[in-house]
């Protein structure tokens, strides 16, 4: 019989920090991005990482899956990739005189959708139902995906050749968007003088089991948010709908994502209640890929969001 004892916020914080510390031995010099990626996983969301090739996007994905005990699959998106290559296909079996479904790589706990914007919009859209409803519909039947289910999408900057911009509906399915960037001088020296990162990942052992991860994700939903902080979230979301700043504001889905991520951030800090700092810590990563500045603004969306955070006072 499974132990139903609910661990304390402090013990959950300790196990989460252990996992983060292990990942930091693989991805050096990026503590904030690692914490945000873990926060996204705990929030039952999906994470988009946009950056140049070779800065560690795939390595971070592998490390997250290993440390949290998730089975992992990688889909390399290319211009000729088909939806069936992601979801799976039914093949006729002459012996049984029936079609047998062969699951695609989407049937994993952690799915790396590598270079998503190199595939056509038709193929990109194959992930929409899976990411939102944790299921796929194929040949008229619905098939549930494994739990937990975590998609890490990576994309190259849009000014690189051979890319198809992700549509707004696809971007909105990603809870967070992260940028890794180049490592600083100290971190790069550690990379150059240290062991091969693939060898380190291969030797990683899970710090948190899949069952424990589901328990943590359930605990996130129980973190308390006061009415005053709900007012603050509504105020932030309302300000993004200002037509003078952004073409479109944050959707209700984005507002719910902001709340879940703030709850997860509070849990990561050993609390069972949300503070204003939790909302501020995740707000930029939640909103920067959903907002497009109006033409009169020379700032990018991240800079405008940072300005909003500074100008809006906490109720």
C-alpha cells in the first residue's frame, strides 16, 4: 500500500533544491533559467526555449528528464516531418485483419520538440491537442498520454533561414519561454575544462521519482493565494491589454498559468502561500512570448513587461 503521508513544504523544498543542484552541475552559469524550467515542470506546464544552436537547450532537456525520472523522447522537427511522425500511425495487420496503432514519440513523459519552427504549420499544429488536453485524437479515437506530460519546445531565432514562425495559438500553449544565452567567462571555462556533458547526463540518477513529481504537482494546486494577490494578477493582466502598449493582451489561459507558476515558485521556496515576489519572478517568462509591442514602441516585449512590473504597485 502506498504511503499517503503529505510531505511538509520544507521537505518538498529540500527535494526540489536537490534536483536543481544536480542540474546545475550539467548546465553551468544559468541558475535562473534552471529554476524557471523546474517551476514550469512543477506547474504542469510546457516550456519553450528560444536561442541559437549549441547553447545547451537539448542538454537542459535531457538533464530535466533524467533528474525527475521521466522517460524521454526527442522529435527533430524538419520541413518534411509529418503529423503521423509525432502522433503515431495505424498499420493494417494481415494476420488479425485489423489495424494496429503504433504510438509515436509523443507517448512519453518528457518530449523534446527540437527546432519546432523548422517544421510546417500543419506539423506544428499536431501538438496542440496533446499540450492542452493531454490526449490525442487519431483515426476517430482518443488516446490518453502518459502522466506527467511535459513538452520542451526549442526554436531558433526567426531571422535564421528555414524557419516557420509558431502561430499565436501554439505559443499560448507554452506556459513559459526561456532564453539561455551565451555562458559567462567563468561558466564557459568550466565547460571547456570539465567533463563531456553527455557523459555526465548518462551517469545521472533520478533525484525525484515520477510518483513524487506528480505529488509535487498536486501540492502546487494547494498553495494559497490571497484575494489581494488575485487583484494584483488581474491588474497586471489588464495592463497588458492596453492597446497603446501591445497588439494583444494576455489571455485567460496566460493568467491561469501565471497563478500556477507563482504557486510552484512559492513551493520551491518552502512556503504554502504565494507572495508578490513569486508573481514577479515568473511574470516575464509567462508573458514575453505572448505579447507583441505596438508599432510605436521601439522596446521589445520583455523590456515593456519589465517596465510594467516596476510601474504597477501591489494592492
